[in-house]
C-alpha cells in the first residue's frame, strides 16, 4: 500500500553550533510509511559511521521487506509480523555495527541510539534503543511516547531524582542501551493506534536537551499547518539556545485513515472475523 | 572531578576533591573530611556521588546542616552551593564546569553497570568503580572535535528584547499584543497565518499558510523569515498592524 498520500514527512538534521561533525542520521520513506533516526557515539567521528550504517541498513532491508505483499499481510498476528521483522532487522544492523567496531581500531566502542516508526493499518509501530525520542501531538495534547534508556530515567523511575532535579543533573546523555556496542541488543517495541491529524516527532537529544518539551509542543501546535517550517523552527530554537549537540528531527503527519487492504492473503482473516 | 572548598570566617582552609562514592564529614577522625570542632557531630553528614551528580545528607547531627542558609535533610548539590556546618563552609563545585573541551559536553555515551564513563582521577576509589575494562576493546583516543563558529550568533543584546504588535485596522484596531513568547501566530488559521519568532538577536516574521504572503512596509514577503524592525507595518489577511520595540 502506498502511503505517500496519507503521510506527510519532513526531516532535518543539523550539526548544531558547537560540534564540527554531525553524527546524527535520518531516513524517511513516506510511501512505505517509515521514519528512522539515529544519534551516533564513539571516538573520532565513529559515531557518524555507526548512525549512518544503522539508518542505511534498516532503511534498505525494510524497503525490500515491505515491497513484498506477504510481509504486509494482515492476519491475526498482523502486528506481530511487523514487530518480529523489526527485531530481526535491528539485530542484523546491530551485528553489522558491532563487527565493524571490532575490526577497526578507530571504530572501537562505536554505537548509536535508534528511534524508528513504521506506519501501517491505522497504527504506528515504534522501536527505540537509547535516548532518542518519539513524541506525539494529538489535538492540543503533546506527550513523550518513548521512555529513555538512560541513567537519568532509571533514577527518576526508582525515585532517586525528581524530573526537576534531572534537568540540572551532570549525568546527562548517559544511555543504558545502544546499537552496536554488544553482540546482541534489546529494542523496546510498542504499537499504538493512530488518528487522522496526529503529528509524530522523532528527535535526537540535541533537541530536547536544548528546548523544553512545552516549547516543542507549542511550536508544533502553532506551526502544524506548515510541517517544513515547524521542523526548521525546532532546529533553530535548539541552536538559538546554544546548540551544544547535533540536532535532528523527523515530523510525520497522518492526513487520513489508512486501513490495510485485505488482498489475496486476507481471506483467512476475513473468515476468522466472520466467526468472531 | 567535583570538589569542595573548606573555609571558615572567609579564610580558605583546604580543597577536597570528591573521588569516593561516599565522602563522610564529621568530628571523629575516621571521617573523610574531619572537622575538629565541638559544634560538629561525630558523624555529621555525608556526600554521596552518582558519577557526576552529588547528594548531601545530614546524618541526624545535633546542630544540623544548612545549604545556602536553608536547613536540609537531603539535598541534590548544584554548582556553587555553600554547605554550612557550624562556622565552617564547604563550597561545592561540580565537575562539568571544569571540562577542558566544550565539545565533550553533551556527548552521548553508553554506561554499563560498574563502569565510569570518564577515566578515574588519582587515588582510585572503591567498589562502584570496579574495572570492567578487562574483556573490552581499549577505549578510543579522545576525539579532537574542535568547536567551530558557524554563522556566529551575534552578541546577546544588553537589554531583554520586548516587542509588540498594535492593530491598526479592522475590528480590533487599537488593540496591542505583547510578543513575550518564542512564537506568536497572527491571522486566520486555514486562511492566512504568519508567525513572529522571538530570537536572541531580534524578531522575525515568517509565512506559515495561506494563498498570499504577508507584506511588510508594502512589500510582499517570500517564504523566508524576514527580520522585523521598529515601526515596521505588517499587512496580513487584510489587516494592518505595526510592530514596535518597547524601549
């Protein structure tokens, strides 16, 4: 199913005001309903290599998979298929980065965060590893959807720090999970129903470390009619506030409903639905 | 690393680096910071370090522990905080402000159980910093990532920017709107909307949506952001308004 008329996707990536290199990477394909964002880490500019590898590998492998109608069959386990496909491909990308890191001394220890969204059948499947985030604007409500895999988030979760205290912590940007730093990685994957009008924001911490969530939400609400301007504005605000890190954003607007077509393989689903 | 500066009556006594997970303060000799004074309890307080953060806790001392004049039980230390125990003062300085390379700040790094993300200082301390490096590849050399100036941000203005819009025509003529927020939208959603952005060095107007673009001083804008100057006249959705700076 071609989702290019259903989804409007805009992306921006910027090195920020301080760093010479941009180690973030973004990828989007509105036709296939995919958005991927990665924030790389490592010595020299190995971070650039790690994030680039992950977005490219995931992008191309999923493109191949989604172009085959069988992958997109909706059956009782329809959502499960997307999930296990993502798990498999993230695992493959993790391996590739890990192997590269082992084989080249200048890439030793490199890794990357990951946040990605796949849109299908009026739903979004979100996978993330690390502290790059997905937010959602629905009507006037703006909220963070993913929960960071970071030291600070763990401290907040077990009551050691309040959210206010975390803002002034010196332990920012310490992630507890990353792609490419271990032989295997566990990604966190969830599905949520989408509604027409929803706007999703994928971003690296270069945005949310420089701009308060409230300001981000307000910007999206006010500029929702012009997604490209909203994206430019978010990056500009991060830079105006110091731009101490690379900043990347991907904005996705759901324009209308997109139920999955039943197709040839859907007869089983329809049969089962008949009996429900 | 973070450090404390001990002083009394304004006179600096010594500087104490915070290298341990727990730094105890009290009158008894076993304390890491021993203060031999009767106003200080045997075990008076402790500073617990979680990597680059530090928490101060009063250990039910007789005379209590203050930070910046306020009595505390448990306190999340901020750079510059002054801890008061009796007549003694301990000024807390966090690590980050002693960073050598600004570009290292804000770098995302992976943290594993038992591992310090930065190399430990001299006088290597305890349990939580057990070296798990044994089986891992050697850490890469620090990146030389020099900060570069990019479209250098102009000097921040001496005064705080305060701009406002006064409506000159239409039903709301005479009304004034202060531009205090980062973004202020003008116009009719779905018909014609422009946004005024408040940036460190000035205000800008940008077209958001609509078939026609706003005009400033009679000239129609393009899709780019346009800087606003004192007394510029904006025309949008048939309404004229004046932008002005408040002193």
